């Protein structure tokens, strides 16, 4: 009897910790990414800079990812039930949004590294290829690829009785 009470207390403490850690991550992530967006869009030094463009786009993506991940968990703590486990549309939307924006952020960092490679290359014609137009095209490609990739998660995600919101067809 006392073992089950101890297990329940540990579970309650871990749920409380996860809730407060999620709120902390959400608030600090929103503040940090908002400051990055403001700095890179307001300061004249960064106008027309490809690296600043990539970092701004990544900050926007990170804000959407943070909101998708943590708002449903905070709602679970406030409401007492998980809306993702109740509504199939919430389940599918969160799965697709988290996959799309996580992949989008990852590819944006890769494009940022590619931008740095081009801008520091010893070949002059490669440095000439590094333009803001190329950055816009790569981000457009990134948006298309991330949406196409994450659409499979939207299609195959279901609410399972024992597992919850999960991919049905592995």
C-alpha cells in the first residue's frame, strides 16, 4: 500500500516539475527569440544580410514550435485533461506542426552554415552566388519540403486507446 502512495507522489512531483519547466522554457524561448527578431529587423547593420535573414526566420520558426509544444501541455495542467488526447484535429495538428517547424529550424541552421561557407570561400564566383535572393529561394524550398514531409504525420497520426496520440502506420 505504501509503495503505491510513494509512486503516486513521485508521479505528481514529476508532473509538476514538467509543467513548471515547460512554462520556464516557453517564457525564456519566447523572450529570446522575440529579441532576436527585433534585433535583426530593427538594426540597420543587419538589413539585407543573409545571415540575419536566416536567423530571423529561424527565430520565427522556433516561436511557433515552442507554442505548439508547450501550450497544449500548459492547457493540460490548467484544464485537467489533455486536449490532444480528446480531439483528433488537435492531435493531428500538433503532430504536423511540431514536425514541420522542427525540421524547418534544422534546415535553416544548415542553410546558415552553407551561407557562411559560401561567404568565406576562396573562390570569388562562389562568394558572388551568396545573395539574399538565394536565401529567399532556399527558405521557400525549406517551407515546401517541411510541409510535404510533415503532411505524412498529419495523415497517419491517430489517437490510440493505450498509447495516445501516435503514428498508426509505422
